[in-house]
């Protein structure tokens, strides 16, 4: 047997954000320190 699950993403107001994403209300700028050290800390592991 095969089980297939699907999902669509909507905002609370009902607007579809499927494959589009959303824009943040507040943009937070990142401080630039030592770029090599900062990038290492922010990288995915």
C-alpha cells in the first residue's frame, strides 16, 4: 500500500503562499563583524 500525503500553505486570511513564500513585516539587518567567523556560526550543520 502507498500512502500519499499533500499539504498546501495558506495565511490566516486564506491567501495561498504555496511556492511563493511571504515578505517579512520587519527586516532585521545583520551586523557585519569578522565575516569568516560570522559565516561559520550562521551556516547550517
